[in-house]
C-alpha cells in the first residue's frame, strides 16, 4: 500500500514533535513513532534545558562553557546561534504550555550542572522531560493537520536507489522520497511518499549493556541515513553519564541528575573519601567526560562496583522537594537519600555525533532533515555540556521547519518508487538468535568500546562485530521483519561506525579516550 503526505516525521521526542507542530500550519504531517507517542529519551530528561535568563549570566559565559566542554571540536558559529536563540525558544515552549519551576520571587528557578559556570538550567522538579513530552504530545494530538501513527517502525529511507540507480556516498544529488514503514500491529510495510522527510529518532544508548536510554534508542535514524548513503560524523563521541543508580538487573538504568551535584551532593569512594578534586579543580562539577572517566578509574583501581553520591549533609526538606522523583525511586529500593548515600555508576547516555547537518538541519541528502540527538550539528563537539541537548533539539527543529516550509512547493511525490518487496521472506527464525546476538553486541561494545579504549580493544570489537553483522544480515534477508531484528541490524551498523571513527582518531579528546594515544593531537 502507498500513502502520500507533505511531511513525514519519524520520531516523537521533542525534536520530532516541535517540527511537526511548526510545519502543520502549511501541510499534512504524518508523525510515525515505533512505540507509544510519549515514549522517547525526552520523556526521561531530568536536569532541564539550558538558557541564559539571569542578570549574573551572559551569552558569552554559556558559549564559553559549551566550547570548553566540547574540547576544541565545537563549531563556534553554531554554538553562538543556539545559545543566543535559547531564551526565545524557551518562551515558545512556555507558550505551548510547558511549565518550569519558579523561585519565591517568581523568577525562573535556575539550577547548575557540571561544566556550567552559572546557574542556568530551567527545570520542572526532576521530571522536566515528562512535562515537556506530555505537553507537546497533547498539542500534537489536538492538531488536525498532524496524523499520529504509533507502533509504526521506519525501516528504510527511499532514494534514487529504489528507482534502480546506483547511489554513492559522494553523489551530490541524492534525494529522499519518503520511507518504508513497518506497521508493528499488522506486519504490513507501507510505502510512505513524502515531499519532505525528517529523521528525529534520537540516540543509541542500547549499544551498551548499561544505559540511561529507554529501549527505543537504537540508532535507527543513523543506520537508515547511512544505508541511504548520507554523511555521518563524530560517532566516536559517546557520552557516559557519571551517575546512574547502581541497581543491577534494572534496564534502563535510572538517572541520578547532575543537578543533584549542582545542589551540593558529593562523590565519595566506598571508604567515604571525596576524590574528584584530586583529578580536576572543578571537583564534582567538572565536565561530564572527566567525572565519568574519574569514577571509572577509581572503581577499577579499588575493584569496587560503584561509588557513593552523598546528599546526607543537605537540607532534607529542600532535597525532597527539589528531587521528589529521585527520592521516590531510591526509597523503592530501600535507600533514603536524606540518610544514606546513593550507589552510582556511569552509564551510556548520549551520542554527540550522528547525521551531519547544516544550520538549517539539512542532511547531505536533499529533502531530508535530521533533528535532535540523531543529528550532528557542531554544537557539542567532543563532549556535550549538560542540558544543551533539549536546547539544541528545539532550536534545530525550528530551523528545519522554516527551511522545509520555504521549499515545500518545489517538491512533488516520486510515484515510481516501488512497494516493499516481501519476496524471499519466511517466518521468523527462533527469537533466541536475535536476542543472543543483541547481548553479544552489547557486551562487545561495553567491554571494548566504552569509556576507556585501546587499539587492541577496538580491533577486537570490529572483528567480533563483523561476525554478528554477517549472521544478522543473513537472518534479515530470510525473515519476516520484526522490530527487534531491525533494531539489532541498526545497532550493528551504528556500532561499526563508532568503532571505525574511534580507530580513525589518533588522540584522546573529550569523550574519546584511547590509552595508546593519551594526548591531544592538535594537528588533526
Ligand atoms: P527522543 O526524545 O529520543 O525521541 C526519539 C523518537 O524516535 C522516539 O519517539 C522513538 O520511539 C522514535 N523512533 C526511534 N526509531 C524509530 C523508528 N525506526 N521508527 C519510528 N520511530 C522511531 N538532555 C538535556 O538537555 N537535559 C536533560 O535534563 C536531559 N536529561 C536526560 C535524562 C535521560 C534519562 C536521558 C536518557 C537523556 C537526557 N537528556 C537530557 C538527553 C535528551 O533527553 C535527549 O537527547 C533528547 O530528548 C533527544 O530528543 P529527540 O527528540 O532527538 O529524541
Ligand atoms: C542530568 O539531568 O544529569 C542529565 C542532563 C543532560 O543529559 O543534559
């Protein structure tokens, strides 16, 4: 079956929904999402969204903090653009109904996180993302120009390749005509022809055994764009959040927001010693790459499974009122954070690289935009500054929408695109083949391509991944498609890109640390 829409939006986090709401004033939008509408990383954001809103603060300080955190690889022009637009974009969110906490004088209650020289994080208690996601989902559902299709999995983007032409990555005229969408309820694949397509599929946390990301974060957008011969960059910069709750067996790992350290919580080894100042003068509020690597080192040296995050010296009432969600979660596993330290470990959290885009969120493929965590805009460089991700998503969704609206009338549907070819597919093989390969892939990535890397580990990872890749491609060709199989295939594609780009970087910078190249190479 074929469908035709003006705008096809893949993904229903902050990036996808903001884009949809903006373009719906001019055309029909189909918003597809592989789980329920509200399921996304956006939903779990705790800390908040960074913006310069106090007199003490300045754009220059926010720009400088972002550049320092990015460790020499941010695009200054992009950073300046995003930081300067932040207050206006926050106002747009508020106009849509998103709430942020205020202090006693009615001003925004701004918190502080690692790498920020000032308090500038707007938040709604410690459930900022839930508030954003649910508010935008409400606006989307009531918009008559937006059709929401849940349990709909985007498999592949359509380009000239589907018209029988050989498409190479360096070709300048690749165009996107929409995507093949698997209806997870009926198992039918629908050919959705679109004038404009937007990939807003989020991150890749499920590459790793321990992650703060929900199960939907499987790098689908990056894999799809890569297969469509688009340009991908900076994949070696996978961000590990320093403090996820140590609670073995729980997946995803529950995040303990950096704002808690901004509020005064301190990291200690299991014998009670503070250790961060030995490594960085900024202590517990050093940028995220440094804190995560330091915790990893301390755990390895001491043979401990976790470190403590200690809030017991903080005002108990204020603590619970500011972080009710974390308090509830800790109590549910027998930890009262007013009296006991919280056991924490680093967990895969965010991908700084992804689909390369320009300042209007245009990819290297025409008629195709990438917005949010799936994209690589130049904002984060080698290490994202806390709470700059929601900000980047909202700014680039706006730029993409403006550009798409300006060009919509130039495009028409490519009617010659064929329907999905089901030929050669039989009933799925035993699910155990998929789940076993999934586990192996996560183990390889966690053990060899984690916080600390080496040439030998990266090479081993590549060799192991190639075996899993061949097995999975074989299975993919002969099986009826399932979400799990498609996700595994995508994660393997993405893992390959992380390893290859890590191997190509002969230095340690930001989130990429290779013991064979411990220093920075400023010639690269
Ligand atoms: P997402 O919100 O992840 O949405 C992606 C969407 O795409 C989902 O709806 C998913 O189902 C859908 N999708 C994926 N693949 C497919 C497919 N093949 N077909 C159809 N649909 C698909 N950042 C901050 O700035 N501040 C914070 O405080 C903060 N806290 C965080 C806390 C946690 C626990 C996590 C995990 C992240 C946090 N981040 C934070 C990062 C930030 O939340 C994300 O980077 C951001 O929300 C990404 O938004 P997005 O719209 O790009 O993607
Ligand atoms: C956090 O609340 O610590 C996460 C913030 C972020 O990822 O930007």
